């Protein structure tokens, strides 16, 4: 039995905000590298020029990394994430439907993990494999600075609380979401 949801469209600004939070929560320390490297000369021979240069380069890095995340909302490959879709979920797959005839199928192995927030489920898609990435420094750059791609499914798009429980049960059976007891820390 499939779970069918109401139509939902993820706003590009909401996606950008959520993705930026995820990126900077994980990669904040990358911004320290240019700051520290460019402040080293100031430690030996202090000059405000070194400090200003270090801050400017660090800000440029932060802006470029944030623009990379923002670009997902602008490229054509990302457009299916921001269309008005209904979701159909069963044990085999997740179907994103534009209408009754058009849709896209995601098998459960295409989803890396699921996260339950206070008002939605976030399904994180698998990043590209090493075979799909270019070689050399471009491949390293692509692996290091990946942009998170996820599907956000708010609780309000489900037709009933039973559908939410069934969806969560499917996620747990697929080992994408930890059981409720494992999600909450021990209070004793």
C-alpha cells in the first residue's frame, strides 16, 4: 500500500537557507584555512595589510562557497527539486509526480540518509560516486566541496498522522532513520 501526499513545492529560499546551514555546520573550519595561512606573516612582521588581506580572502571564500550552494537553485538539473510535486511512497521506491503521467522514481538506495526535524523529514540523496566524478584535482575539489541535495517533506503534506507513522516506519526499515529510542539521549 502506497502513501500518497498532497502537492508540495519547496521554496528556493527555504532550500538555500537549509543547505547553507548544513554546509557551514560541517565545513566551517575550511574558512579558517585562508585566515590562518594569511595571518602567519602578520605574526612575524605585523602589518594591518596582512590582517585586511586575510579577512578579505576569507570573506571571498565564504561568499564563493555560499554561491556554490545557491547555484543548485539556478541550474536546470536542480529544477525538479523546486517543482510542485506529489510524493508516492512504498517499500520499493519514492515517486515524485508532477502529474498523473509525469514523474521521477527514486529507489531507496539512491537516498543516503533521512533526518527528522521538528516539522519535516529531510531525505538526503546519495552523493556521486568516485567513478562519476572527474579525476585529479577537479575530482578532489568536487568531493571536498559537495553541495547537499535533499528532499524536504513537511508533515503537513501527509494526509493523516497514520501516513506519517507508516512513512517513518519505512524509513526505519530501510535503515535511513534511527528508531525513536535511539534518536533521544538517555535522560537518566
